[in-house]
């Protein structure tokens, strides 16, 4: 359904500005390149507004946040807002510490977010529906994740996107369920962060953030499936190599054949 | 001898909080996942105590330290101490600069450390027995490393663990020599840091830190040997891929067959 | 022509101190090891002078700069200058924001630089010849890059080195054109940063910075070519693995056969 967005992405090569964590920053840059966009990472308060304004999308990821970094995120987010550049929030570990919950809330309050993408615990907690998180991994989801995502989407006028065995993406009106993906994706760190970079890459070429996010989830999950079936994959590290390669090698045809998507 | 600890680790999936360097942080997260534990990285002073208290082990690694980061380490370390959560110190580059030597000493003085893990120069220098370091690599060891490790262990009531061709692990009473490992492990950056993450993962499920550290060294070294013998390994990067995969694929049986351990 | 430098590098194993960005810092460390040198990363103001003075070369890379980090770079740079230790500047993203342009200029003014290495936009912009940059990637080069590089070299008494399809290296008198390299190198993040680490590794064993830089560019480009022809390469990630392996496996003979170099 959203295959042509991939072609558009690769033609336009949107610049995706990241303010992100130090754990997976390299993977985020490489996945942005692999899907066909152009990454740039910059977090100094003196330059984030200028960089955000030059970009086609902005990722705010609080994986290893500090108070200063969140301040820079808000500067960048407001600069992006001023030009209508989409902002993607990855509230890594919201619920794990007060700082993370508070910072995610503060960003949602002060910046107009296009897509908030998290795991089921993060989204449930931000929606006020509960959930439990261990470190940055979901340990327990809210009872009804689709409802939690819908509420969050409506509250902030954003697309809420939940990664999981079945991904849920909603803008409050439409809701998509994506069954692409593979358990091997959970054996490496950073798949969540990388997915946010891919969402941002699609948002950089498609104004309908719901459509962009769905395309990103399908691409990302399908590449994970294709990688898991590669004969050279023997564990998480060889899977990771195959996964990046499959993202790079995605085609509209592979998407058409492999997409596991239901929209309501 | 310690095979069942691996099974316990994978069942309990301990959360390992890291305050670590920016060079190898991604590898530390991935190795923690590969051995079967759950990593989280957080260094903001506002959240380190809360995160440390939610974890089953804490890693303090000074590889790219700043004064502020060491302050956060001490906050986190004291919080972990207050709940009896084991703290693992990796004094990367102690002896290379005054800041590193001073900071390692300061952490050892202010935080109750369960395991201090370093290369021969770092441990020799911290034990006051000399040694020479180039950057973060041991250039010259103390004359008698076993004695140096014993002294350090007794002085701080900690397990002292020295990585090298033959690893030495001691709690001041028992001493273990581990001959597992492979020279290819020295061709990539971060094996030392990664080993500390694995030590912490085992400490998260085993109160006897000596036993935990020995299990970690055996697992880590054996995985290195197994990786080095993979036909697809052609250099450091393909070795690294195979190494992570072998850590993930370790079994009790492989350990029983491959363990090269002597305890006195 | 410069084959024997590789052997010298591997014998002397120079220590290369990096103050660099958080995106590619792991790759920089690993490439430094792969070419045969020894990396160390340290950026705290309290230790950068001591670390720089212990090293044989210093890399200053502004990829994720902050004002504080640039201050530390200048401290380290002056310390290196005081002992005649070569300093390599990678002005990542100069021209993309005021902070980056200003900081690159500030470092060039306050520190004696041996080699400034950038893409065509960065070098063109620093030379005052124009160019256009998107994030950290060159979008448009100056009309005559060789002239721009010559001017920059003369202005700062440094070697100016421009990476591109044909690399240009000049000290203001000699000029080298290197045709080694492969488009796959552009599919992963950090090849520019990694190249700076390799330049620094060679500078650590060769006083003639022009000669050192040329050797580095040839080695790096040739390894890229060799990697791209590996049958296991299926995309950017498997290319990256092969690339590191090929750098590690470079020999004088491969260089003699594969070098595509013209000096005027």
C-alpha cells in the first residue's frame, strides 16, 4: 500500500537531524543511510536550531538523556515546528526513572510532535494507562494497547506508534496493525531507536505522518524477517549485519509481497 | 564447574546498569544481551540512583570519564551499595593520566566494589606494584601479577580480576587462573569493557562475586576461542561478529568441554 | 611508493589520541587498531594535555562538537604542538552551522595543524572558495578543488586533504591525486572520520605529513576496493565488516599492485 514512499525517500534523500543517545547513535546513522536518507547528529545548544531548520525531519531520543540535552531537544523541536518540519519522539525508558517520564512529558508539552514511537510500556505509561519497564525494555504492557495508543494520539494530536509482536500505529482516527518483524530483532540493542530513525526518514518525504510511520514499520519489520532467513545468520551479530543489508536492499516489490498490514 | 550459572543468568535476565564510556557502549549493551542479561545505560546525576536501585548489577567504567561522570558513578555506586547490589569497576587507563588514577582510587575509596576488573597494567598500578600503560593498553605488567591482584583484593575487600593471556581472578583467599581466550580478542577495541559487562551480568545472579567473575572470564574467553575457529573469520570485524554470536550460542555443555580453569 | 610506511606503522604501533564525535568513535578506534596503531579516546579537560603528550598523533574531529569539547581540543592541540606531535583536524560539517565553521576556524587559528582532512564541501568552505553541505555530507564542491586545497594548505602551512571520487592531497608544493576507493564506502557512516584516524596513524610514524596522508588515503581506498569485491558483501553492513578486515590484512604487496596514485 505504501510502497512508493520508499522510492520517494530514496529520490529525495531527506536530511534527518538526530539528537539521540550515545548507545545506538552509530546504528541510527547507518540505518538512516541504509533506508536511503541522510543522517546528521548534532546536540550543542548553539547549533541545534540551525541544524534542525536545515533538515527534513528531526528525531528526539532520550535514551541517555541529560537535562542539558533535553533543553537542546526543545530548542531544536521548536525550531523544527516553526518551519513545519516533522518531529519524532522516542521516549526511551519513560517510566523507568522520574527524569525520563518528566522529560518525555516536557517534550510532548512544549514541542508539537508528529510521531511518538515507543514500546508498549513506554506508550502505556505516557498514556497514563500503566505498564512496567525494566531499564528500557517493556516488562508489562497496558491491558489494551490499542486504546492506550489512541488516547495518546488524541491527547497530543500526534501519531502514536507502538512496537511489539504486532505493531500498532494510530493517529486517533485510523489505526494500523503491522505483523511484520522477527524475534531476532530483540536480540540486539537499538532496534527501537533505529526504527525511530526510519520513521523520521519517511516523515521527511511524506506529510501524512500516519502513512509515513506505517511505511516505516512495514519496511523495518520486513527487513528483519528477510534477514532472519539468511543462511549466514548464526546469532545476533550476524543477524544485525544481514538486517542492515536487507534494509538497504528493500524494493517496492519485496514490500508488496511481504507486507503484513491491516488498517481499520 | 560454574556452568549452571549461565543457565541461571538466562532465566533471571538481570538488569545491568552501566555508566560507561562512549567508545564501546554499544558493544557493552550488545554483549550484555548476548550473554542473556538486560543492559541499561544512564548517566544523568538526576537518575543514576534510581536506575541503579532498579538494577541487579552496576558497571562503572571510566574509559572516557569526566569529573561530572565520576560524580554520577559515585552517586550510583552508593545507591547500589545501599541495597547490596554488586558494583563492578573497570578502571580503564588507570595510570595513563592523573585524572584516571585519581578517579579509580576515588571510586574504590567511596564505593564498596564487588569486582575490580582491569588489564595487568591497570591492576598493577592500582595495587601500587607498578606497571606501564600506553593509552588504555597494558605495556608492562608488575613482576608478579598474582601477588598484585591478591593485594588489591585484600586492600578493598573486592574480587580483583586481571585479563591477559592467562587471566587471574582472586578474592584474596581463592585464586583462579583462566587460560581461555584468543589473541584475536586483542584486535578489536572494547573486549575489556565487554568482559566487565559479562562479569556484572553474572554478579547479578550470583552473590559469590569470585564465582561470578570466574564464570564470566571462562565464558568470554571460550567464546573468543570458538569464534576464532569459525571459517568465516577473516579479520577483526568478522571475528567480532562471530564472537558475539558465540557468546549468544554458549551452552553449559560447551563450557564443560572448553573450560581451561585452575583454582588454588 | 609509500608501501614501507605501512610496515613501519605496524612495527612502531603509534598511540593516536582522539577527541572525536560520539557517532563514529568506535569505528575510529577499531580502524586505528586495524591499520596497526593504538587508539585512545579522552576528552576531559583535566587529562587531554597529558594524554596528547603521551601520544604520537592527535585527531581533532568536530562531528558532534560542543563548546566545551572544542576548548578541550585546543588544550590538547597546544600540548601536542609543544612536543611536535602531529595534529590532524577533521572539520566535520564545517559550513553546515555557524558553530562548526567558527570552531574549525578557531582550531586552525590556535593550533598548528599538520593535516586538515575533509570532504570537498568542508575544504572548499574553509578555503573561502564556497561549496555546499547537507548535514555533514558534501552537496556541492568548489569549482576547482585542487586550487581550494592548495590555498588552504598555504594559508595554514598544513597538508590539505580532500576525500572524494578522486582524493586530493597537497602541502602547497606537492599535490597528489588518489583514485583508490569505492562507492560502497559512502553507504556507511564514518568513513571520513575513520580516514582521519588512519591519516593520524601514519603521521605518528612519518614526519612528512604529505607522505603520511597520501599513504593513508591509498591504504584506505584500496581496502575499500578489495572489500567491495568480496563475495560475502551484500550491502553496507557486510561491506563494513569486509572493509575493516581488508584494512587489517593490507600488505606492502597489495599496495604495490593496487595503488592508483599520481603526484605532481
